[in-house]
C-alpha cells in the first residue's frame, strides 16, 4: 500500500485514509426511463429529456448519477440529449450513464435486468427478439465493462408459486452474473403508500399486498447469509416512468462518481428510500417476517430508511381518521338537509 509523508512530523498517511477524507455519500438511480422505443407498446413509457432535466434541476437534493435504461433499447440519442441540455442548468455534477432494461429468459421465467455501461460509446444493440439468454448475458459481461442489476425480482410473481419463484431467483443469483439486486423499487413503494393513509399502513394485515416486498427482502437476506463469498449489491431505484418520482428510492455509497462500479461489484452499497410512509411500510413487513437478529443485521447493513417518528405517525393517523369521520358526518348531514328541503317543497306545493 502506498504511503505519503505529511508535514514536518512526517506522519505516515495511507492512501486509504486520503481517499476516505475525500469520500462523500453518492446517490445513484439505476432505473430511469425516457420516452421512446420500448417493449410494452404503450403510447408513453417514460419522461421526455426536458421533463427529466427539470426533475433533476428543480430537486433540492437530487441524485449524483443516473442511468437511462429504456426497455430493450440502448437509447444513445436520448442520453446525449439529456447530457447536452443539462449543461448550464445546474451547478451539480450529475453523471448520465447509458444502459438498457433487457428481458432475461431463465428457467422458463422472464426477468428484467438492467445492463449499465461504463463506456457510453458502446456499440451494443439490444436483441431484436426482445429476449436475452443467460449465456448471452454472460458473454456481454465478458466483452464489456458493465454491471448487471436484477430489477423488481418478484414482479408479477404469484404467492401460490412463491417457493418455485424463490428457488429460480436464488439459482440465478448463484450463477454470479448478477451484480446488484433491486431491494427497494421506488415507483411501487411510492404508489403503494400514496394510496393508503397512515392509519392503514400502521394497521395493515399480513396479506398478499405485502408479498412482493417481503419476498424480495427474504430472498436477498437468505442469499447473503448462505453465500458469504459472493458479493451482491443492494440496489434502490425509482424505475421512473412519470414526472415526480426521481429519487423516490436510490442506491447510496460512500466514495466518488468514479467508484460506482467498484462499489457495486464489492457489494458496498445501500438500497435507500426517503419518506416516513415508506419506512413505516417496510418496518410493517419486517415485523410480520419474524426475522432473527442475524437476519435483521443483514437487512440494516444493506438498507437505509428514514428514522420513524411513531408519535408523529400516530398523530397523523388519528388526523386521517378524524377527517374521514368528519367527512362522513358532513355527507350524512347533507343527505338529511336535502331530504328536509324536498319535504318542504312537496308540502308547499
């Protein structure tokens, strides 16, 4: 390890210490969609470059790095347009990476994986079949400087096939092709919590609505504990398709923009989400999973959430309940007033 002389006392300072002094918390969103060619056939499946730039510029605490990952399409033109237009709009050094969200066919299942290129000048084109095999993905990894992230692992998984899905995902992770595992899926978490009051989140029963989140957490924890020699990075991302969700979940690590790929490969990242409601939802899932102390340790080592202020949450839950009750009372009062006015009209006629 290289060392350096420091001042007249000639204290020896290692390179690691010097690097750590310059390190800061980096926010990376690995899953961003631009409007353009995609697989689902929807008329709109992402942000326009202008909308994305506005999101980045107007946010007070935006991400440091993001990857453009359109479905089955390496959108060089879209990425370059964002890079060109964002210059001069912000003083932040926001790095825009090139990637693609590919359909990986593995053991008769289709999974979405993000392939993110370190070199934006790559000439790679997504398969016309809109599907890629594990062998093809491995070959792509050998020929390019990339990281591969498994997106929303239990997306569309059925609870009745839970064990089989779990085994297939574990088998895929054991191949070593996957570098990162999407633990926190921002769009899903955001939509889930926005449609529910604080009261419903606190008192939510253990149902199929929590299956996706719980299975995602369980599979990651078990893999990490059963495969200590393998490095699997915990990933958080927004999977943004509409304005307003950038940074709803992201990947955080300490270092610099340049150390992103090495941090993911070393498994030194945290899946991160901000917001009290999301934190309450995740904690609700953890409570019903009955994790051991060791399993909880793995989770907290790889996931970062807002600290929950339960007194504030309960107060908001009570306010939600009171507003709902008052609204119902006003509604009933309105019905009664209408009935009275109708009777008066009939009597007068």
